[in-house]
């Protein structure tokens, strides 16, 4: 199967999965977690979600590149991969959020508003896709390439951050699925196209 066919198949599958979630799963899942907002689980994931803030990975990637650029091409390339993956997936996520204008769960909770209203810059209408999830999975996959011995830890952390957005009722399930795939796909694309030769010279 060619890369183009694989990419098209993946995009179509993602659209179908997100559509199914939008129709059947998003509201019941969010209703469940809205009832847990005073729970210990909520408090725990309120801290975990902070790991999805992009500034930590942008700064960390830049520092890795600056520190290793003259003596370690693998780690220097990894730093640039981390920086570029988080930056690019963040730009794409924000652009899609603004274009699609999906109401966040808070609007559903307070006003029973559910769905899309295109071209919104207001935070409450920027739900799809989840930027935290894109950052978390983009960073996790990049870190797994830089430090492969700890890849299980990085992926568990990334998935935990993505899950936190649902548990905190900040995003719908389909937002998190789309954001997670966006972050992961961005790392894979950048690694295979620009960083593979300077790091491991093998496909992701």
C-alpha cells in the first residue's frame, strides 16, 4: 500500500471514528465525568493535565538542540523534532479550532449547546481538536524516539494527559481522539521526512 493510500485511509478512518463518537459517545461520556467534578479523580487529573501545556516541550526541545548541536546529532535532532512537532501540531490544532468552532463541554453543561458554529475565536467555541492531546502525543512520540528505553513511560504519560481533558470535561471524546492522532501523525511525518537520517535512519 502506497503512502498516499495509507494516509487517505487513515484520514477517512479518523473522520468515521470521530463522527461515530460525535453521534453516540461524546455526550454520554461527558455527562458521566461532569458528575465527578468534586471527586479525587478530578483533582488528580487536574494536575496531570498541566503536562499538556506546550511551553514545556518547546523550551525543552530548544534546550536539547542548543546543548547537543555540536556534539551529539541524535539528541540534537531529537530536540528539534520535539520542538517542531509540538509547534506544528499546535498551529494546526489552533487553526482547525478557529475554523470549525465546536462548542466546548462547558457550553453544553450550562446552555445545552452542542455542535459546530464555524469561524469562532472565542475559547468556549474552540473544542475540536484538543490542543493538549496534540501536544501530549506529539511530545510523547518524539521523546520516545529520543529516549527509546523509556518509551512506555512517555506514551502512558501522553495518554494520561489526553484522558485528562475528557475527565475534566474540557473536551469531548472525539476532540481528544483527533488531537491525539494529530500529535502522533505530526511526529511521524516530521521524523520520516526530516530527522530519520540524523537520528536512527529507520522508519517510525
